[in-house]
């Protein structure tokens, strides 16, 4: 029996696939735009006093690294904590606060999202190489219903470094949509070790590229 392997398309084709097959909830198309300076701080965002002080300097130092395969990621000029909750790998309730102490690349994906499926192997490779006490790729699946579909996908395509985080209610997507940070899938946020938003993007990227690795190395907690 032939073993199924993840698709390994060039990043340019990933973007083309996303443009055709991506879905914005309630709109039927995927939008690509830079995210950051124009994103409003809305109800779900919490600017915890003093917590994100100093983040502006880190953001400034990272801007030169937002190029090449991660050029679509846009630095924010409003570093802030956005309270997000989801299910952990064991099915227990958790939030971003539980991940404090490590930088996080938070990615929202679904099994029905073609560009999400295409970039999962790259996210897996990034976690395998760069995952540590100071950094984690947190890929949150938002398929509705039970866990069987995402679990089957992870098993079938040998996604062996990423933990299965879940939000079948899609509440995490709706919060980020209100924040102006998610227009479709995949959607990705880069957070520092305090949980402060550093940068974000919509659409897929080659997360196993040297550009992505350099970005992660610069932001990961020491």
C-alpha cells in the first residue's frame, strides 16, 4: 500500500492555492493583507498594565526579518495581550496564559482548508527544529464536531512534532476576526514570552524556510 505523504508545494503555489481554495467565514473568499498598524484594539483585547512595555523595541528589531518567505507577516504597533482560550492536547481547558514563558507561533487551521493542510508539514518541521522551553508552534485546529478528523489527518500525514490543540467552537477565530487579525485560514500570530502580540499574518507561509527560522530564533525566549 502506498504511503500517503504531505504535499510539499513551493510557497508561491501555496499562495495560489489559498487564493482559490481558502475560505473566509460567511464570505466565500480569502483576503490577504498586512496586519498590524491598522488593527484596532477592540473589546476582546486586554492591554495589561506594564506587561507589554518594552515590546516595541523587540518589534523594531524584528522588522528587518519580515522578508522573503515571511514577508507577508506584519509587525504590530499595538503590542497587547489578547485573551484566547482553547483545548489542550489532553482535552483540558487552557489559554495563552498557560504558555507564558515561551514565545509562541499561534496558527489556526482546519482539515477542510487546503492551504492549511499544505503548510502543516512546514509548521511541523519548524517545531521539530526550533521547539524548546523558549518557543512552541501552537497549531489550533478549529474543525467543528469531534476530534476524529484532525487526529486522522495528523496520523495520516505524520505530523509528529505538533501537539493537537483544538477549538471546535471556533471562538478563537471569532475573537481574532473581531480584532482584525483573522480574515480566513490559515491565520498566524507571533507572540513573545509574555503573551504580547508581536506580528501577525493571514495566508500560508513556508515555515520551514531559513527566513522563518531566523525570525523564530530572534523572538524565542532565552
